[in-house]
C-alpha cells in the first residue's frame, strides 16, 4: 500500500489546476487515469494471479463518461433554446 500517499499527493495539485480553469472534464479524465493506475499497481503487487482491478476500473470510467454526457446534453439543450 505504498502507492496510496502518492495518489493523494498527486491528486491535490491536479484538482487545484483543473478547478482554477473550470475544466472539470479534464479533471475527471486525469483523476480517473491516476486512480486506474493505482488499482492496477495494487492489483499487480498484492495478487498478480487474480485480475480484480477490472471491476473498480469499470466503475471509475463512469465518472468521465457522465461528465461528457452532461456537457453534451448541456450543449444540445442550449442549441435547442437558440433555435426557438
């Protein structure tokens, strides 16, 4: 579990960087990749013969997908309002 402190040390400056620029989709992509790397490294260190990291990775991937879908719907709704 030596990777856990590195995850939080990297997570904080990344979240501050993206929050200042109001780029929450970029934050979701970067934080998801960082968290996925964390789960893969913990899986390979603790039990390399069992690939259990796939299950939390699928859950983590919903964050950027939902952010993309929200921004897509927001743009689609604003275009509908402009047409009327």
